[in-house]
């Protein structure tokens, strides 16, 4: 009788030990391409009307902001400080009397997510000109379960259009691609939007949202950070929320970034 009770107590532990990352990879690996050809032909018209309409609207919206928005929107000339709060305002400045302003910048950073599912992210943003940024991010998620260990790698590359570049804040949006590794091994498109706010020295706030489409699932991330700037270095903490297919991973992060 005792053995049966121990077994009943142990079974839930085994089920729980399957882990979030295993479930996330299973959900992200599912693809409608595995359906039969007859099913595809019968549902193609409805999927074009439903999902296709959404993506068409999204594409047209992004196309407007990247083309007509650039051509007809007010995009005043700006330069960049050597680092946030170096001279006048935050990252961007219209004080052209200082000969130390920059036309390009490069920023590297890393942060660690505290959760049962750990997350280590390495990222960089290169701005060849103040209005354009190339952002690269790589996140390694890891989870230790009772029976095994799981990991999931997510890499994204996107181009950002910094539409509003003011003294105390900047606002951008962009598009690109995301690659989910391990057993998923799939590329997908993404879009993102974000803002940096510089209320007072040496503090700044960062908010961003990124959504990637992987097979029939999504990889989303919302970031909120508060940064403490020490010349070219920034220490920060905040809250990150990831949607990995059917699973959600969120928690407090601690990070460091350096501006060249």
C-alpha cells in the first residue's frame, strides 16, 4: 500500500518534469504544411481570407511607415551624443555646436532572466546613421527538469526605423527575421516597436515589443527596463515576458550594456 501511495505522489513529479521548453518546442514545431493535400486545397481559400488578410494589412502598414512615412513625415536632422546624457539630452541631440557629436553608434549588451526557465541574451544595435538601426539578438533558454535538461535558442535580426528622435525620447519600429533553433529549426518573419525615454540624468527607461511568426505559433517578447548610465556603460534591471509557442516565460532581468 505504501509503495502505491509513493508511486501516486511520484507520477505528478514526472509529468511536471517534462518542462516548459519541451512543450514550447513541440508547439513551435507544428506546421500546417503537414496536413494532407486535400485538406490544404479545401482550406486554402479560408486561410487566404483570414490569415492572409491580417498579414496583408500588417505589410501595408509597415510599408507605409517605411516609405511614405519617411518621404512625407517630418524627420528633422539629428546627431547622436557620445553616450546618453553626454551633453544635451539623452541619446539624440540637435546641439550641433559640439564637435563631438556622432553620426553612427554601436551598442553591445547582455542580460540574464531569473526564472525556473533561465534566459541569457546577448544583443547589439548598430546605427550607421541616426535614423536607421540594425539590431541582432540571441537568447539561450535553459531548463533543468527531473528527467533531463532542455535548451532553446532564439536569434533575431531586424532593421529599425527611428522615426522620432527627440532630446528626451526616441520611438522606432522595424521588421526582420527570427530563427528558432534546436528541434524547431525554423525561420519566421517579425515586426517590432519600441521607445527609449530619458526623464533625468542618469536614468532612462526602455520599452519594446517584438512578435515573430514561427510555423503556426509565435515567439513574442515584451521588455520593460530601467537603466542607470555611467558614461558609456549602463546597468539595468527590468521585467521581460516571453511567449514561446504555447508557453510563457517571464521574470526579472539584470543586464549590462556598453556604447562605442
